[in-house]
């Protein structure tokens, strides 16, 4: 099954770590890190210019399409907080792809902007973020969550427990998904329904 898992939400160390851990256990997935592509094209991980963002979108599509068409599952670590931009991006890829594929939206909210800012200052990639930019992202994203735009919302990841535990919300439902590893989570993505 062709699969595109799109991780979105405020920039966070936890989201980046989740993606790296997921990929390390699911070698068949390919990770595309939107913030690194944006940094290469615009000089910053933060979206600032509409025309440059179109270039970023084209570059991401050029990386995603060959993978999807070859049947390689894709995990995008991205930051489209705007629903219209997210849906337009996914629709554009679907139109250009030669094959149908399943899309899963995986959301990562950040509960505490102060804590997130402190962690980002120590991170090589995220250190350019200001407290105001993080606070703004958290505020915008909290509205997204009330609109239930994600297939799966990960509130907390306990990687130090066995089995791995994800505290999640699925369209207004609170439930905990317990996994022994990230491979089982990948199977969950393949079997679950997508609402986007």
C-alpha cells in the first residue's frame, strides 16, 4: 500500500525526535524534512515569503512523487499549520502522482511554549526560533486541534517505557495506543482510516 504520513504541528524537538526514531525502525519509509528543505531554499526554517514557499512546495513535491510512485512509504516532517495549504499540498501531490495513495495526518501539539523554547535553543536546527514564533505556532495549532483536522494527535510519547506508549486523540476520542516499537505504529498507519 502506498502511504504518505504527514507530521505537522509547531516546531519541536519531540516531533523531530519522533520522526528520526520512527525512520530508524522503519527503514522502508523515507523521511522528508520540510524545515531542512526550507532552510536550503530560503535561508530560514521559518516560512516568511509566499513566493519562496511555492519553491519549497515544488521541491517537496519533486522529492515525494518519485517515492510514492515507486511504492516507498513517505514520512514528511512538516509545518503547514494552515489547513488550506496542507490540503492543497496533498491534493497537488495526488493529482501529479501516477498512483492512489493513503494519506495520514499525524499532529504534534506543543503544550508549553516556554519549555519548547528552552529545548529549541539547545537544538542545532531549531535554535533560530524565537519565543514569540513558538508561542504563535502553539496558539494557531490549538485552534487546529479543536477543528479535529488530524487523523491522529500525539499528545505524549513515552519512549522510555516498554511497550512504547503514545497518548493520543483521534477525532475527539481519548485513547492510548500501546506499541512495542515503531514498527507496530507503522502497521497502525497502514490499517487505520484516513479522514483527509
